[in-house]
C-alpha cells in the first residue's frame, strides 16, 4: 500500500503533457473484439484500468503487449477468430467500464456472459439501460449466480431511445450495432469527445456511423470489420486536474495536447473562479489569479460540467472567496470525499445531491483517504494549499486513472512524493 505525501510549494510553472483519455482507451480496447487480427492503439497511458482490461481481454483469449508510457504508450492486441465470451468476476468487479465488452461479444459471437460490474464506490450505476437496448436488438438475457448471460443469433438494428444520455451505454450499443443486421438509430445519445473517438476508430475499421457527437447516431451494420490502428485523444479529465493544480497553487503552466474544445464549459467555470486559460494550438496555457472566487456548479451530461471534474472544482471552491452551491446531477453518493476535505479544514455542508462550500483562507494538512480516482486526485491537489503535511492514502485508486501523477506534478514545481504506508 502506498500514499501520496504533499507539502505546499508555491506557484507552479513549466509544461506538462496530458496523456491519452482513460474513458476512451478502455472502450477502444473492447472494440478490438469486433475484428480478428492485429490491432495497435497509441497514446495509451500506463494506468491500472488499462492493465485490468488487458487482463480481461487476455482471459478471453486475446494476446497483448504494451510498451512505452504516456503519449508514447503503445498497446498491441491480437484477437483470434474465436474467443471465450466470458468476463470473469475477479476482473469485472474491479472496473465498471468492463460492461462495454458485452456489445462487441454479442455482435460478433452471439454470446456474452459477465458478472455484474464493480469499480469506484460512488453510488449505483446499473446496467439495465444496456440490457434493454440489447433486448430491443434481439438478445435474450438470463441472470443467475451473479452472472448475466446474453444470447442471440444475430443482433438486428432498430431505434434505441435512451432515457438518459449515458456515455458507456452509447459506446456499448454503438459497438454492437456496427455488426448488426440493418440500421440502428440511437436517440438521446451521449455527445462526449470519447464517443467521437470510438466512432472514428470503428469507422477506420470499416463501420458506417453518422452523427457521433450529436444526440442522434445512425449506424448501418456491416458484415465484418478490419483490425484497427488508432491514436486515442487526450484525457480532458486529466487536463482538468492539472488546471485545478494551477488554480490552487498559482503560477503558469502549459498543458500540452489538452484540447480546449473538449472542455469549453469547464473553462468558463474556471475563468469565473480565477483560472484563466488560453488555447495555444498545441495545448492550453493556464494562469491563476488571486483571490479565487466562488461560483455555483451543477454537473450535467456533456457538454455540461462533467461529474468527473467536480472533486477538483470542490477543492478549488474550498479556498475561494464566498459561498458556492455544488449540485451533483449524474451519480448519487459522489460527495463521500467531502468528509476528507473537511478533515483538512474545508467548510462544506452536504445534503442529498447538493453541497454548500464556504471558502476558507487556507487548508490544514491532515491524513486523508482516497475513495475513488478523481476524489483522490482532488485531495492531492488540496494538499498544495494546506499548511503542513497532507498524506493521501489509497494511492491505488489514483493509479487507476493517472500515470505517475506525483512525478508530473513535481515536474512543474509541486512538492508531492509517494511513500509506502
């Protein structure tokens, strides 16, 4: 077990690279199941979630190798003509995104058996929406002994209307539809940049997709696809994390590869708080001014403020002048890290889906615990403006989504180390 040890270090400066998007790469990996042969994915970060999905694919019979790291990370996957269409419990329980193998397995092999997914502990994220969509496409499901098993002769296209624009469900159905018979239309589809990235890779494999990035996606099924070679987009949530670091510690940092057009609403909120960002053409240049100012924040589906941004925003608001109301509209239970911020002196009151954040002049270093990927990163950032020493236990949570967070923060002037607990 390891922890992050953080001390205040003053303003940050320099450049930091933003690596490949976790929320895209994991879906790209699942999509390789759709075609026999040798696939290559680039800009794959060396994070735990990538390792888990590699192990999941290997359990099905996919051979893989990885080299490099960061923006040079290259993942090679060799998919055989036949795989074992079972996603075992010991791997699925570690990561909720594993549900996205169901669409490719049903589409290509007509069978998928998987345990109910686990992952970060911030409220239920049921897979009912996925199963209903696949049932409308002709799959039949049974559930027993903790596993869901789906079967079909061949999926058939249809009109799928989501009650909520779920990113993961959109990806899953889109991957299933590319080999389905006929045309599938997804209404109220998620619009995230990662959906566009997946559609770009599938199109490169021979899929016929129109409308990715809008609320209506139309997919015309094809008979087969070819192996992929694709470079993942930059991680907008990782970029938000480094922007939050600049806001808390001050200074001026350029985030190489970050794409401003993927995070316009967040950049507007950050500007109102006091973190000013400029698109440099090769990334985002961030500069923080003092004092920080409180603004209200509500999480919404893209292009709104993403729920993954919220822990970093709450950390910023905890030392901003004034009072802010933060509303969580995506996941229940995603304020659990607030108690850890309060241990550091933050003045935050939560009730239901809302938090009232009254800014304080300074936080105080304390031992705190990471509860999920983004909350853990936010606690590390909070340590940059906390008197004394902040120890963030549960580094393994953070490793699921960030490659060498401590080293990259140190490279721009932060005092962050990893130690054994």
